[in-house]
C-alpha cells in the first residue's frame, strides 16, 4: 500500500497545506528588496542632480525685483508713461498688479499673469488721470509683484503721486517792480 504524504502530516499541517499554494522563497524577497534599493538610489541621484535645482527654484524665498524708472511722480492734464522693469531669477514671475488709490477709491492700471518660465519683463505704463478718474491732490501708486515659488514671494512698492490740473499762470511785472 502506497503511503500518502498527507497521512504523515499532523492535523494542523493538513488544514493549511495545499499542493497548489506556492511556498514563499527567500530569494524572491531578497530580489524585491534589491530592486527597491536600486530604484531608491536612482531616484536620489536624479533628485540630487536635476531635481535639486528645481526644488531650489520652487522653494526659494527671494522676492521679485522691481525697478521703477521715475523719480517723483507728477501727473497733470496729459497722460504720462512710466517704465517698469520686473525680474525674478528664482521661480520666475507669476503676477503683477498696478493700482492707483485716491480718497479710498482704487483704480486698476494693469493686472498681468505670467506663464511658467518668464523671469523678467519690461512694461511701459500709461497713466492718464482722466481715465483713472483721479482728482487734483495726492494719490498713492501701488505696484505688487509675486513669483511662482511655493511661498509666492512678493514685492510691494508704494509711491505718492501729485496730481495737478491747473495750468501755470504767467504775469508780466511792471518795470518799477523788477530790480
């Protein structure tokens, strides 16, 4: 009589034993761990070589630079053009907002968003007091620029603007008043 190998097993072994169930092989587990380590090392090398520079740009904390080429801002009856230069060497420019505020009312001069990869821009802003509904007196010129970093670093400039619509008057003085 031929002995069945199941008869030699205990009751506990017979319940969990199935001839179709593959036994885990220690070699497979080791190969899987080696493969995971290789992918981890390759990922670390890629991150350090190229990803690090990308991470530096995304997580940089330097705000954009703004250059307003104009001294004192004086507006009269005629419109005036201001030259504005923006730059961000890190993550690049994201958004620009230029406004003029007077007596609690804000007028938008320009609002611009930038595509990924734009690191500088030069603009000529036309300021027309009539179009912006400004009155004689003082107003505040506001420039806000943000970059594309994770922190959305920003730079804000505020400049006082003097608005004067009065034309100068010229008087001819009599000779006896001129010395």
